[in-house]
C-alpha cells in the first residue's frame, strides 16, 4: 500500500517533481543520448535538464552537461556561461563547478569576467 501511494500523482505538485532521482537519471541519460544536432531534441533535452536541476541543484555533473547542450544548441557560449554562473550560485562550494567554469571562460576568452562572479 505504501508503494502504491508513493507512485500516485500528487495534484498539487508540478509533473517534474513527481519523478524520483533514479527516474530523472534514466530520463536524462535517454535525452542526452538521443539529443543530436537537431534543434528540437536539443531544446527538449535542455528543458529536461533545467527541470531536474530545479529539484536537484547540487548535482554538478548535470550542470556541466546542461552547459554543453546549451552551447551546442545556441552555437555560442553565452547561454553556457549563464548556466555556469547559475551553477556556481547553486553550489558555491563545489570545486568541480568552479574548475569547469574557469575552463569554460578561458576557452571562450572571457577569463576577465570571472572576477564578476568571484
């Protein structure tokens, strides 16, 4: 009975909050592997990653994947930069996020902008 109750949808919760962490992981693995260079599948993957991170903001690897997807989708580093900044705000003590943020800024030749975040 407890298992059945945990699988029932709660009417007051948004749909994305009804997934368990494992269900999210499976979904994100699927959309990551199926997102090609096609705009619609990339946009869908980005939407799913953003929904996941709204519930699990401390999962640094998913922030990094989202930044990669946004750079691929937009064709520029601007959206990816915004995602890296948001990740540093959500998980300020995560060295992996900071390391990847600095690498991203160096790659995009905007290393001077790092001081604005620090």
